[in-house]
């Protein structure tokens, strides 16, 4: 089977969906308005969710983000919300070219819904918080709290007895794909009494569940204190990141792609944070959390709501996925959408924007 643009698709007939998730915060194969209202039997709990849920997840970090309104703006609250998560040493800006549209007429279907591109804790302009609290649970919790908050604000309706909660699609690139799996596992395993959104699908872009070791180590002059991402000049920022262990060419490229940029007040800012990189490898990429999230998704029989998109390109700019790990994901998550975009680089949403957009269009059509 082929998706638009020559994208190979695993035959779903081999693994037909057999289970309807019982969790009210997860999508079901046939989600109707009456079904959704049946999840709101405790209206008081739902009404309080947007105010109290962030406090319930003890170390939640407010996430810097960019909101992109639907194109064109719908006359009524839209049924779907999209959340975009970046990878390691990156920020929300990786998604902006993909989400940019010239005019209403040329906008792809996935842009007809509200979109949020966030900075994970310690990345971009989001605070790191207490390093000892950096964990798979806290990183996923930040995002669940974020979704609980924005799902009750315009363009969505405040919770009420007749409100239909938005269906959420979480799309994560690279490490962000693993984080998307953590979000799904968190909502699967221990959901709050009622969330003001329904997690309907996750899209994992070029990531597996293999434990990874860093290709190089990083240090920073202020250890053990937090790395200061604000600098007086671009040269001082570049010098500090090179001293931290990053390759000189890579750091200078970050000035070009604006991961290192000048702010309105004249200071310079680095979206790249070696401390966040170190913690991410230690506790997310280098831990068992990917395997654990996969097993939770499997146990909850939610795998038919997972879309795994793998880059088909090879070499240093091709896929980062481990073949054995991918095969394990296909065996354990029977029923997932497994797609390969031929010749695509690791950042499929950049190297093959139209093909990745076609996949997201189909996902949004299925969810909406």
C-alpha cells in the first residue's frame, strides 16, 4: 500500500484492530459526540482539570511555545488539536517552515486545525527546572499539563456539559518521537479522572526505542550550576558551545539556522543547552523508557493509534533508527502504522515536506 509521494505502508489487514480502549482520555476507533459526552459524567472533575492538573504533576514546567491558528479560521471550535515536539539540541523552530503556509487556498489539511510547537524543558526558551527532577515522567507530564491547559482556551470552548473535548494528535521528531510515546504511555497508564482532551494519535518521526549512548560528551564551565543560555555576543555563545564539546562547524551552522540568535534586547540566545543534552541522554535516550512506553502502549492495546514514520535515506544525514529496534516495535506494536519515506533524511518534515505533510493530512482526516 502506498501513501502519497511513494510512501510505503505496512498492510493493516495483517494486524486488524481488535480492541476498543476503555480509557476515556484515549481515542476509540469510533468516537462520536455521544461517546465523548459519556466520558464527562463527572463534570466537576473536568471543570477543575485545567486549573488543578498542573499542580497535581508536582514539578511541571511552563513550556515556551508558538501557537499557529488554523488556516482558514473555522467558524466553530475545531475538533482536532496538533502538538509538535522537537528533537535533541533543537527547539520549536524546527517545525515552523513545515507549518508555514502562503495563503488559505494552498494550506494543507493538517493546517486547518490549531497547532502548537513547544520547547521541551531545558530546550529552546523553556526553563530546565531542577536537574534532579528531569525525567521521562516529568518531561511527559509537562506536555500533558500543557495540553490540559490549551484545550480549554480559544479556539476551543471552556468545559461544559455539552463540550466535546478536542482530539489531540502529538507529532514528535527524533527524541520528540520518543517523548510522544511517553505522553501516550502516561495517559494510558495513569490518567487523571478527566482530561479536557482526548489523545487520538501519536506520530513518531524517525525514532526507535533503542537505548542510546551519546556520540560525544558535553561539559560546561558553570558545572554543576545550570548552563546559562544567554550571552553578550554570538562569538561568546559559539565559543562556549565549542568548549562544551560540540563540533565547531555544527555550532556555526546553528547561527545560520537561528538556534543561536540575537534577541530584541541585543543579547544572544542559544536554543541548544549542553546540560539538557546530557540529561536527555542519561534519562530518556539512554534509558529503558522507550521500551517501557512501548510495552504500556501494547498492554493498553493502543498501538493502532501509533504512526511510525521512518526516513529511508542512508548515510550521516539519513535515518538514525536501529533496524532491530524497528523490527521489535513492529512485532510488539502489532497494528501500528509503519511508514518509510524513501530517500528522506532524518528530519523528514524538512527534506520531504510534501510526503510528510501527506501522511499528516491522512492522520488528521482519520482523527477528525
